[in-house]
């Protein structure tokens, strides 16, 4: 029986736990496969009472498994829904509690691998070399190698990756250990901090790097390097200083950013040592790097202290959004930035709740995941509802007190995984100290069950609206059909202010006229903005106005960005106004999108091969 603590693993990790993982892969660009072996060192949790090890896998080709260097009896079972095909390995005599057994698994990934994207040289910006990258969160690591694919298990890692091109990974490079192997080189990395499988990451291609901070570099294609360095170098250390002050010193050694090709499906992914990021953050105006503050914050919330299953994902993301907003306020030396970002987040939360319906399971903070693919349950809810819960606790006990709780919580749980109730217990334990006796009654009133399981919106707090008021004022002017805009309306604004304005216009009950919408795009320079965040928001306004002259631009943008936040929302809107163009655009760009994005857009549009699960 799979342990119920994580319904998205089929592994018997209550009986065996992975302590160390060695990955020996060759990056085979010609075949678009990783090949090689993985060595799992698993510690027995019981006294000889388990005679098999069950691992997660999904469309991996396993050719041999050795148990303690000898051939073993093993079988890959049938596919069972989103959790994949479990691999059963016999351990005939079991093992004493605490004894470590070694599984050496020979494998190759397949073309059904959901975690990897392979780009041909023609699909890269300088067209010189192929490129590959991984995206394992939430349950895609199992499609690279059999493992205990649950955030409840943490392992140290050793990476030996052979490739003809530069490799980065979620480990610290082992100095001067890059060996030559014919045309290939072997790139070695170590991750000494135990990490869950979803933080396993590799990428390889024509990658150059440049410094952006005291322990940070940015890596990307050589042609994009200067722009990426410029975008990040001013703020990287400020983010790090602010985060260390709020929590405690950074634990991972280096913090680097890999800026990926445009098909990267997320804004950012907090892979340790190397955050993976969308190139849409390199907008030439330093307006979209809040993504980096967010991924950096995961170095504490998520990567050190981890939710034990995707049911408690809010512990990763809610805390991270909270820390990200604290970092923004600290860096700008202005608390209004915290609220500013929270107001934008509230809008996303309202949209998500409206989209699912206010009683939907996915609008709960803690979501049941039995038989569910975490990618399907993904939304702003765990981020924003999680943030609101943490922020409400902060307000309840007062900032000074909460600031003492933060490092306590992260120290107590570092290198471990926890659920919502562990969090509750830790909070109550900390505030039961005599110096907090005055808070006793307030704390007793916290409705933990309601917070965890009530669907729909959480209580809405009073926001400091000082940074958004001007945005709403301008939006109101646009309600008058004869408003004459001028570039100076927005020229001194931050990107996020323009975004709030556009979102407000998009929400008008009566949409803009086609003429107004075109005028808005032109006068504020949105129609040809380099800032994809703004361009996408403008296109939403244009589609709402049914400005058909904007549709080709939408289709073009959909061929240039693969970040799901934009792709999915643009497709949904385009589908409403011109389904034919939406379908054609999807077909045309199918190979450009990452497998995860492709599958979700297929579902959104109601087309295509259904997911093979
Ligand atoms: N860890 C997430 C990305 C993720 C979540 C990947 C779940 C797969 C499954 C990452 O930290 C994230 O939240 N990225 C956001 C950034 C934003 C909130 C600033 C994104 O991609 O938009
Ligand atoms: Zn995140």
C-alpha cells in the first residue's frame, strides 16, 4: 500500500528511504534521450519486514536493475493513472532497520518523457547547438528515472553528466572535475543538502555565463548574455540581503539563474543552485525580476522546508509569495510594495476562484490529490490563499513577533518535509512561550480547519492602495468613450502599475470600442512592447474589445512564448473570439511548446490526443 501521506507516489517509502542518489547520464541529442544509470542508496525503515522496493516511474525504459551489485528480480507494472508505472524490485531477504541497500538502474528516457524538452539547433536563438532542459515539479522526475518521487523523501545527489555541450544542474559544480570523454565532456556536480526528487534538474546547450552578484551568475545563450546580466545584476545581492535578514543565511553556496529558451513553461523554477527562468523576465526594463525574488525565497520555503505532498503545496508557495513580498518591500524601502503585489495577487485569486467555481475542491488551501495529477490542480489558489493565511497570522501576532517566528519555523523544519498540521503545531508551540501569553485568546480563535478546507476566497484584508490608486483613476478616465490619452499618463509608472491599469480596463462591464483599444495600444506603446507581461495584458483588452486586427499579433506572440501563464490565458481568450485561429495557432506551434504546456493547452481547448494516463 502506498503511504497516504502522499497520494501521488506509488513508492513504499515508509519502508525504504532514499538517502543518496548518483546519476550517470549521457545527453544523447541525436536520439533525444538521456541514457545511463541511476544508483539509489535506500535505507531500510523496518526490521526485515519488507521484501521489495517499489519506485515511481513513468515511460522510462529500464533495462537492468542490480541489487547490491548483483542482478535482481524486477518488474515495471502497468500504468495506473497520473502516478505512472511502479517498478517493483525484490529484496529477497529484506534488510535490518538502518541497513542501506544499493539499487543500480540502467535506463533510457523515452519520447513520452514529460520532464524533458529537446530543442533542435534551429529552435535555439543562435542556431548553433541543440538544447535540452528538465522540469520535474511536480511529479515528472519519475519520467527521467525510477525514484521515490515524493517531496516527503530527501536525498543528497551526485551528478555525472556527459554531453558535447555545457551542462548545468541542481548541484554545485565539482571544481576541475570536468573530464574529457571523446567529443563529450563529463560535468560533475554535488548536492550535499538533501533535496526532494522534484528539485532534480539538468540543462545542456550552448550556454555562457556572467556574474550578477557575490555568489551568483546568470547563464544563458551567448547572444542573450549581456542583456540577462544587465537585467539582474543590480538587484541580485539586494534580494539576497533582504531574504537573509528576514529568515537566516543562505544555505546552498551559490545562487545562479539559467535563462532558458522561450518554450520554458513557467516563470521560474527554484532548482537549487540554478533557478531556471523564462526569458520573458529579460524585458530590458528590470520590471519583471520579481520572479527571481520569488525563486530565491524558495531557497528557504520549499527547498529547505518542503511540503510533504502536493496536498500541502501551499506551504511551499504561500510562504514563498509572503517572503517575496517582504523582499520587495525591503528592497524598495517602502511597505506599499508588499500590498501592491498583494493587490495584483488578489485579482489572480479572484479569477482562479471564479474559473473553478467558488465551491470547487481546487479552491481549498489544502487540496485532496487522490487520483489527481498535480498539474491539473495547479492555480493561483495555493499561492495567494497561502499568502493570505500567512499574512493573516503575521497581522494577528504583530510583525515583531512574527519576525521571530520565521527563523524558528525554518530552522525547525530545515531538511525535512511537513504537512499543514505540522505547521499549525509549530506555530502554536512557538506562541505558547510565556512572553506571548497576551496573544493567547487571539491565537485560540484561529479557525485552522476553516483556513485549510473552506473553499472559495479567504477574508479580504484592507490593502494599502497608495500605488494602485493612480492606476484605477486612469482606468476610470477610459470609461469615458471620448478620453484623449497621452503617453505621459503612464510613462513614469512601473510595469506592474501599467498591468493593474490594464487589468482594470479588461474588467470593464462594457468593453472598450475597437478604436479605443487600438488607441490605447498605440499611445502607451503596448502593442509593440518588449515586455511580454504588458503585451499579453494589452492583447487581453484588445480581444475583449473584439479588435480583430490584434488577433494576428496574439497568434504571433503564441509562437514566441511558451510560458504557460501567458500561453494558456491567451489561448483561452483567442478561443472565445476566433476558435479557428486558436486551433491553427496551436497546431502550428505544437512542437515549440513544452510537453506539460502542450497537454494542458490541449485540455483547455478541448482537442488533441488525450493524455496517456
Ligand atoms: N515552483 C513554482 C513553479 C511550479 C509550480 C512548477 C508547480 C511546477 C509545478 C515556481 O516557484 C513559481 O511559482 N513560479 C511562478 C513565479 C511567480 C509566482 C513569480 C511562475 O512560474 O509564474
Ligand atoms: Zn513558487
